[in-house]
C-alpha cells in the first residue's frame, strides 16, 4: 500500500487498503471468537484487548500504536508461559 501510494498508483493502493482492511477484520474476528471460547479470565480479557487494538488499527499505518501492541504481546507471552 505504501509503495503504491508513493508511486501515485491509486488503484493499487486502494486494492491494498481493502486487502489490509479485510485481513485486520478477520484477525479481529478470530481474536473475539477465541476470547469468547477462553475459560481463563486473564486470557479472555487479553484476547478481547487485542481485538480492540486490532479494531482501532484501521488501515492508517501511522496510527498503529506499536508500543501498545508490544505491551499486549508481552502480556500474552507471560500468560502463555513464554
């Protein structure tokens, strides 16, 4: 998407944006489904938090809060014994 925007290729950029949006929607849906299935309250909360972060991402790459995603990943790693 970034390369297409940089090359002023709006059609390719739009296609890439739609694909990114679909991928993020699928990721968010999967996280929410897993949160609903989780029996561990901490895991349930963490997965719901991750789904919320993914929902907030949209396709604006500048809006991605890498620090927050890293914090959530650390929580997941700790919870899963990594």
